[in-house]
């Protein structure tokens, strides 16, 4: 394929492929969708852990990140002023995600206001906090399901994909907290966050391996996507962003920290590397997607 090709030439090249690459959700403005999914997962996971620990800087940052994810989603739309039309929670995971995002934002802000007013221990605050966690759960679930229901792209059409996205959302939440360690140590909770980051990171790595193994033994389109990831057009993003930065560095430092304590700066580096890996997982999965092969029936 030519490197500098206009959209029409690129489309003609794609149509000559047995399984045409999808580009709408990853190239050009599609990067806004990837950014939105990345930020929403990190924000939802960060809110779940920060609010459970009562860590105010993490709570505020998580809500800001969730708000930025909503902005990225809005900018991705062709007609942003029609965003309200996606509220169709009975039939659309996009609509469910939109509702979950708003529940998380609204309930999260109200919960922080109640805490600031000294009502953090009230029954009302507990109910509002529960609603915020419900919204966070919906946000973590919807992203993977948006891809999984796309039957036209075999690589995405797997019930394991939502599990993988939830795992990376939780990992992103712990990574967000690790960024605060050099400035605001979490004292007693720090050890818990470190263990969670390592455990969730290892679990996410196992999920990716399991997912790729299943897809490699699936349909023609899914096999082509796995080839793209392992030795094709997405290999650089996968091996550098997902494997080296997003998995090897955090796990290596995490294991070293279990043997002998490392500095707060090193733990913050784990957070940065984990977030980079989180972004590239979403980018690589979207980039590797290919439509079902063209099959023409004989006459």
C-alpha cells in the first residue's frame, strides 16, 4: 500500500484486501474515540478506587478525566449537536455508556459536595456514592461491548473483549493513583494499590494472551487481525506500546518492588507506563479490526 495515498486511493487498496481494514474508529478523527474510551476507563477505574479510599485528589482528577472523555466522544461525532439522540439504552451500548457517564459525573460531584459539607457519613451520601459506582461500572462495561456487538468485524466479536476492557479500566484506575505517590503518599493504602496494580496488570496480560489465542483459531478475518498485531501493520504499536511499555516495565518494577522497596518516582513510572499501555491496547485492537471477507456466491 502506498504511504502517501489520498482517501480514495486508500479505499481502493483496502477493497482489494480479502478482509478490509476498518479505519473509521481509529484513523483521523477516530483517534478521538480511542482517547474517549481510554479516558473514560481510567476515570471510572480511578473513581472506584479513589472514592473507596477517600482520596480526594484522586476523586477530583478521576471526575475531570471522565469529563474529558465525554468531550472526546462529543468531538468525534459528525454532528455533535445531535448527541442527545444516542440515549437509547434498550438497544445501544453507546447509549448505555452515555447514561453511565452522566450518572458517574452527576453522582460523583454531589458526593464530593456532601463530603465537603460534612455529610460524608450520612445515608444520603452512601446512596449517592453507590450511584456513582453504578455509573462507573456501566462506563467500564460499555466500551468493550460497543466493539463486541460488531458482528461485521470478527476480531471484535468476542465476549472476552468486555472482560479485557474492564481489566484495563481497573488497571488504569490504580495507575492513576500511583501518579500521586511522589507528592501525596497514600500511607497505609499504598501497599494495597501496589499489589492491585501488579495483580491486575498480570491478569490483563493473561487476558490478552487468551484473547489472541482464541482469535488466532477463529475465522479468516480474525486470523488476519491477529497477524496484523503480531507481524503486520499494527505490530509496532503492539510490541512497543502494549508489551514493552504497558506490560514488561510495570510488571518488572512491580516484582522488584515486592523484593525490595523502590522509590516513589519508580512507582509513578509504573503508573505512566501502565496508562501508555492502556491507551495502546485500545488503539491496537481498533486498528487491527478487519471486516468480514468478501464472499461472492457462484451463479
